[in-house]
C-alpha cells in the first residue's frame, strides 16, 4: 500500500480534541497537566481502530469508521451544550434523551454503511490524512506561539528602577518584617454583604480591627478581573502605565500581562531587599509563582481526574455520565467532581499553611497567597464541609453558598492571623484583600472589596477609607523601606467579561462623598 494511502487520520484525530482544548485554554493552565489526557485519547483512538479492523477486516474502512465514531464521540458534548442554550422552534433539544439516540443511530449507520459498501476508500484516505494533519497543526502552532512568547517574556530585561524604587533601603541592624499579601478571590466589602447578601460581616471586620488592622471601609479594586487586578497591585501602577498594550480597548497582550504578574515590581523590590518569596499553588498557571524560593502545594492523590480532563470529558459523550441522574456505579464512571476536590484541597491547604510559615521558613519572607475563594465554584460549607455550587447563579441558593464559604474563610483567616502574629519574632506586615467583589452583580458591587492592613509601629497613618490596591505597596515601601512613592489617584475599571478584559470603563466609587 503506498504511504500516501496508508490511513493515519484516526491517530491524529485521537490527539486533536485534547490539543484543541489546551490551545483554547493555554493562558490559564500548565501544559503538563494535559499529558495524561493526550496519551489516553490517542491510545483509545488506536484501540478503537484496532477493534474495528478485526470487525471490518479492512484497514482503510476500519480507519474511516474509527475517525467517524471518534468525531461523533467528541462532538457530542459541544452539540448538546449548543442545543441546550439555543431553542429550535421554541423547543429545547439539549436533552440526552433526544441527542443520545440520534448519535447512536449515526454511529451505527456509519459503521453499517462501511461494512456493506464495496467502494474502495483508497482515494479518500489521503484527503482525510491531510485534513487531520491540518486540524492538528492549528492548535500545535497556537500552543507553540504561546509557549515561545511566554519564554521570551520571561527573559525580557526589566525596566530601569525608578527614582522612587532606587531610594529603597534597609538599616544595617533593621529586623525585617515578614510581608504577607493574602488575596481572597471575590471577597466583597462589608456594606455589600449587608445590601446584597443580607449578611452582617461586621463581626469579622471588628475582629480584624481588634487585632490591630486598619480596614478601609470604602475600598474598591482597581480592576474587576483577577489577572488585571493582581498585575496592577503587584506593580503599584495602572496597567496602561505599565505598557501601552494594556490600554483601554486594546486587545491586550495576556502573555505580557502574565509576565508582569509573575515578575512583579513588588516581588523584585522585596527580593532585592533580601526577602525570599513564598507562594502557593492555585490551579491557574498565571498566578502560580512557581519560581519562588518556596512554592507550596498540597499532596494530591494520584489517579483522579484533573480540571482539564473533566473539561475534556464534558465535551464528549461522557457528559451523559456526568449529567446522569441515575445512581451509577462510581467505580465504573469518571469522577467529574475530582477537580472540585483539588480546588477544595488547595484552598484548605493555603488557609492552614499560613499559620505555620513564621516558624517553618526562616529569614524575611514575602508571602503571596492567592486563595481562590470565595470565588466560584463554591466548594466549602460554613464548617469546611464539601459542597457543590448551586446551578442558579445569582439566586438565593448561590447567595447562601457564597455566605457559607465566607463564614468558613473568616474563621480560618482569623486563626491564621492570630498564629502569624504570635509566632513572628518581628511584627509582620499583613494585607488581606479581595482582588474584586462577587462575580454576578453590578459594577459598583463587583468592584467593592475587603481591604485590611496590619502595619505595625504606626504604619497605618497613611491609610484612608478609599485606598485601593494600587497604593497598598506604595504605602508599605514608604513607611518601612525609605521609599518616596507618590500615592496615585484611586480609580476603578470594570470589564464586561473575561474575554473583553481590556474593554474596561472607569466606574466612580459611590462610597466616597
């Protein structure tokens, strides 16, 4: 058989679904977590081809049958989602009882036709090989561009230090305080809790104040999207001042944005002053400072389905199992809840680990703890029990789940802070801050955040009710390290969606008279 007519399209199509999903999410995940999925899908496609080869007794027909079945299998979940969201003639066809039989009939009809037909597939094979090769090339190119771009950004020379940064210094015998920057993702402000969630969060605020924290009663985040917010706060500036490619209504170079976040001004300046960076695993590649001197992560079980694998499975016919209401044998079905368990483990691990850091890690430390809670999905109840996010976002059930996760976080943060203060030989600097408010609500409520500072030795004298994250480290460097940073005007920018992060608009702070 000429090589041009030897079918290899089933193998390429086996690789394609995982590669395509990786390329679409390349800026959110680490490629290494996709290796197992790519191996499994590729070997499964080859196994399917082998079985069909034994049945059809024809290499080219069996290859075409394998590609046909594989295409149907991995298109099922996407078609189901589309039909679920798009009524046809006023009817929702996004139901497994409609779609699954139709897909089964298509599968059987395709294989039956190939069984019965006497037509040769020799001419069709090179065409299918070429189509499959082109399909695989698209995500590979996109992934390669992203990885090369990220590697390039990592080696880009940092801008020269500003005069304000050059003024930073420590006294010869100065005991350097540990610096904790604790980000509670989507943690809103106390007055918004009262207004939107009918929940009084003032006891937690008062407890922080009794421990010596200054809580900014009118604080708003500078941006409503985590990537933008953290990049701004960790570089002590607005994004358009960092680089013109981050300007309003720009497409935004997300790789460059992530580079600014990973190698931020705050991290660089503190490391230059003798600090070691301590960071945590978050599940989001762009906020994991895995080049930190100490990178902490929970010990995860081996064998569970990670978030990428669960997402890939739900694009396929396996979504029938994830949505099934019948009591299925869990040992025979994929564990679609495992990604939530991983997320829960990361949150609990970070909250519990904070208390041990003063004694476990020697020397002055910059601790960056991006804790992805109480952000969706909610995975923890008020007592730390495992929960799942309600289906209705913005409804009363979702509000209750958000409140309960906050109650748990409050208790854990309070215990962690008390332990840090007790165990630290030098009074530490601690910032507890939301990167933005709760997701599903209007602009002003989306931007309202918890913003609390523990600045020992009268360091809070430069704080004020509406201070925003962009000024947090300007105050700290000025108060403790001889900085001469001017405080910036506190401004807040709202993005309509993650996909339109840079189409932001300025939103006034209604809390400020």
